[in-house]
């Protein structure tokens, strides 16, 4: 697992945001970090879905 984490952190195509988030998570309790990451994933997924629906609706109005 540690090797995979280091691979992600050192990959040139890994975003700065992901590296920062991962490094921050590694300094925290792993259960708390996982719970927060799952909550963030849920929020971002629902936001993306809402934006997609709004975009589709605007295309339908044209």
C-alpha cells in the first residue's frame, strides 16, 4: 500500500490538489480521513450530477 501511495505522489500526472489532499490525509487518523474522503466524494458526485442535469435542461430549453 505504501508503494502505491508513493507512486501516486511521485507521478507527474497526479494533480497538485490530489497530492496535497493525500499528504494531508496521511497525517490524520486513517478512519477519519477515509470518512471525510467518502463524504467529499459523495458531495462532489452529487454536484457533478446536478450540474450535468442543469446543463441538459438548458440544452432542452434552446
